[in-house]
C-alpha cells in the first residue's frame, strides 16, 4: 500500500508544495436533488431528522471507502499515509452565530439515522461545553496574546503536521482532524464557495454544501424546473489529483440518485 501511495510524483509533490498556500485544486458541480429532497422529507416524517448535510456526509465517507481511498490520506514527514478509519469533521453553527465543529467517527459505517444521532450527540456535548480536541486547541491558541499567538501556531503546525509528532494535551497530531471536512454554507445564504485548507488540519479536501435553487434542467430530453444543489470542494494537490475529485463527485451523484442505499447498515 505504501509503495502505491508514495510514487515518484507523490514524493516530489510533498516536497515542492506548501500547504495550503499553493497546493489546492478547486472543483464544483451542480446536482439535481429534486427527488432527494422528497426522500429527506419522507424520512423526517418518519421521525429521522436528517438534512442534506447528513446525506452528503455519508456519500463522501462511503466514496472514500469504496471508490477513492486515495482521498483518505495525509502527509507526515514527507510521506503520504493511509488513514485507518474514515472520520469526518462537520462545521456547525452554534447559538450566537459562533462556528464550531463536531467529529463523526467511522462515518462510512453509519446509516442516515446513525449519522443524525451521532451529530446530535456531538452538538449537545459542544453546547454543554464539552469540546472536541480541535475546538480545545482553537481555544488555547486564541487565548495567547499577539504576536506570540502566530508563533505558537506555526510551532504547532511544524511539530505536528511537518515533523509528525503529537501534542496529547491539546489532542493535536498530523491526523487529528479526521479524513475530511464538510461545511454547509447554503444554510447561511451562500450559493457556493471555495474553502480554505486549514494549515493544521492536514485533510486531503474540504467539501462545501452550497445553496439549493430552482433552475431549468434537461430531463429525458425535456427542459423542466428542478431543484439544483451546488457542491464545491478544495483538494490538496500534494496527495490527490483532479481525477480523484472526479471520482468523488460521480460517486456522490450516484448516491443522490439512490439515497436509499444509505439506509443499509455497513460492517
């Protein structure tokens, strides 16, 4: 596995690119979610309180397991490392318009009901003041006076991401953010956006769930009005190529057309 991941190009890319300033690939697609929204509505009537975010979260996680395992990697000491599990970091809006994040572990093994339950539990803990390691680290760094704050941040990045060591007291390591990040900017009124690759996150990509709008769409060679979702992503070119992004989006399209597969329990 390591030989396949660390070919000549990967070894060169990990040396010549710096993260995140010059190693990003951007991609965007529009997806017809008219039928998916009806599926979500039906599930909510059944008492399963899911949203588009849950669907995209599971679609991405299963894509990493079944189609593009290359996206479930990170850089440590100049090498591409395959992660053992598929965990997701999901950005959420907390009371007072404060942004936070919750970590969904083993996301590829969850059903829609399981994903909703896991996220709700993490959000409850966050609101109760029980933050995950990422949020605790953010609080620690923000408490440091300027200009020491930027120096400490650079040291943490150097120590964890570049050198590959961990800081247990902060819960920080080269793999502390999980496999990928999902953020829903459509919920705050934005149609689309291109995310930053946070320097200490060391994730291969960030997926952005944008806005939903009605647009003319071709269905069976006829133009009809459909509900269209914009998905965009920033990928780390040190570990992935545009072809991996194409596989990811194709997998998501298939899940959107067949969302019932997300109700099948995974081992």
